[in-house]
C-alpha cells in the first residue's frame, strides 16, 4: 500500500494552511510529521482521511482517494483524531469494537469470530483488556487515549493515521503506544503520526516530515530531517544529541 500526496494545498478561510506538499509514503514505514503549531500537520492528516477539501491529488496505490466510497476508505485508512472525546457511557470494549464497523460488524454484542479476534488483539496490544467493561466516560484521559488507539488497531487497516497519539499519556504509555505503532509498521502497515515529541519521532520513526508554515521544510531519516540546522531554522531550538541501542536520542535543550 502506498499513499501519495502530489501538490496538495489546503485553504481555510483566508489562510493557506498547506501549500504544494508532495509526499510518497510506502507500506511498512513509520512516518512522523512534526512542525511548530499552525504548520498544517493536522490539516494534512484530515485531508488524507478525506475530512478536508484540498487541491492537488491524494492517492492510495495509484487510485485517487476521491474515487473510494466512504466504506472502502474506512477499511483502508484507520484514523485517530485528537481529543478522544466520549459522549456516551459505552463499555470500552464496545468502543474498540466500533473499529470493525467498516467490515460489517454492526452490533458489538454480536461480533463474528474474526471481528472478536481483532478486538481482543487490539486491546491486548494497547493494554486495555482490564478496561473492557468500564464505561468510557469514567476513564482517565490517558485510558481513553489507549482505548481510542485500540479502536484504530481493530480496523486492521493497511494505513494508520494518528494525530498526537501520545499527547495525553504518561511516559510509560507514551513508549508503549509508540512501540505499538512501530510494531504495526514492522508488520506491514503504513503508519503516519503527527507528534510534537521530537524525541519519540527520532527514536521510533523511519521517516520524518517537517512542516513549517504549510510547506514541507524537510523529509528524510530522523538524523537528516532533525539535523541541527533544521531544528534551528524551523523550531528555533538547539537539541542534545546522543545514540542508544542504535537509535538517535534527541532532547530539545535551548
């Protein structure tokens, strides 16, 4: 599965939030999209999932995204938005089971064996099994975040788009969620995650795309895309750098 953006631009009101962005992303890759606030990161994801109108072309395996039905798109692209807001006191397992709706599972209480297996595996990977029967409205922000990620994994889509998946999590679960996304990419999915955590991007991503003022400022390996000159120019920072277990360590410092 390949996801390609060609000349993608987005205008919201009087402002261009994305301008002529080109990306060519392949299956089995963990892509981190980073950039300052207002750089267009979330807008880029929302365009990929079909939530925002755009100019240019977004295609999956060479077929325009606009040509897919809503159901086809939902089976191929699993999307984790920001917020993890829950309005109804449904059990957490029922929330995760919503990830099987694109595959025809209409009732969380009557899942087919394949759907139940996908839900159980998603909850195991995200360590949410103990939350299964609890109303999602009674969970902490971090617990809701992991349940929401489990719903995304339950889709078993070849493309996973995640907007700030570790934002509400404690350090341990930030690592666990990042490892789970890394494992999904290693298993063959294309994982695209927006993040403000440059350290997690450097450690877990194969490819880092840096957005600044709606344009692609850099793209490449973490070492190249998060090089000192780029961090200075785009973020106005310097970072401490090291290496551990063969992966780069990057900590914003001054």
